[in-house]
C-alpha cells in the first residue's frame, strides 16, 4: 500500500458526466430511438425492441451471450463509449439462471431441486438474484469506455398523500434490485413527451423517482429530443458534456 497523505484542501472532482445513467419511461415513449442517436453507443437489445430502429446494436438472449459479447468488445479494445442495456427490466428476468447457479454453489443450496430462487422460503433467494443482477451490470460496465445506460420500463403505483391517492412513477424492478440500481446510478432520468418534444427529467419529487450527482443535470429537465421539419433531433450533448 502506498503512503497515505491526508488532504489539507478540497480535492477537485474527477467526474462530470454520469458513468451510470438510468433512463426509464412508459412503453413506446421513444427510449430506444433516442438512445440510438447517441454517438458511439452500442445498444444491447434484450427484448427485440430495436428492430424498427437504425442503430449500433446487438441482441442477446442469455447471460452467457452477454458475457461473450463483452469479451469480444474487450478484445477489440473497448471501442464503444457507451453501452445501453435495453432493458434492465428484462435483464432482471434474464439473470435468474445465474442466480440459481450461485445459490446451488453454496452448501445449503447444493441439493436444491427447484428452478427459481424466488420460490425459496422467506425471500431468501432474492439475495442471489441481487448478486447475479449486480454481477452482470458490472461486467457490462467494464466494457464501456465512458459509461452505461440502463433503460427501464415504468412502474406506476398509488401513494397516499394528504388523504388522496397519488399516481407515483418508478422504475420497474424488484425492490432491492431497484434500490441497488438507483444507489449506484450517477443520474436517474424520467422520460416523457410534451407534444413534439421529449423531456428527460432529473428533478425528483414524491411522485417521480429522479436525481443526479452530475451538477449540470441536478434538478434539471433536459430537452432530449424534438421534431424539427419532420425529423427527430436529439440533444445528448446536454446530458454528456462533450468537452469532458
């Protein structure tokens, strides 16, 4: 271990743009289309959502295929600035076989005859689901030069507020996986449309889960896409500052 030197002054920030960006929205909101317009971004399509979009993309149907793709990317020298997981909601389902394998590699799981760790008593299997989920996301992140985008579906729920039911917007993931994704994310944006404009909101509230560590996104609503002369134009340079 190198010598520890205690800081006497503030240490300057080393990161400006989000390394992990969570982007979620209702279906058919244009998430995949907009991500396809981000320069040098590979879309890892897990649920055939990119068939109608021109994009730098690859499909994967299993965790093993994801691993093979990441190995290939590493062998090529990590040529992609960004890798988008489309969708992280589907990824949670896809890692179930890995979660089962992790459990069966433990002393208490070696004789397990089931096929789904979620059926273990007292919710014990969700520990292995979280571990598998985190492992795969970390593996993908290692192959992206600048960062990853976790695309998720919207989950709406009703909250009681001052005696009224309020429709709250959240990312569609199992409880602890959602907490892990949100805790590890540098920015969480909710995507919605306002007529011909598509807004990426980073301003959190009781009704919408959002937020950002990146100062230029914190509390902001970014115009991410708009129709100009009948064509969709994106503004990813508002999210990823190009001089960083």
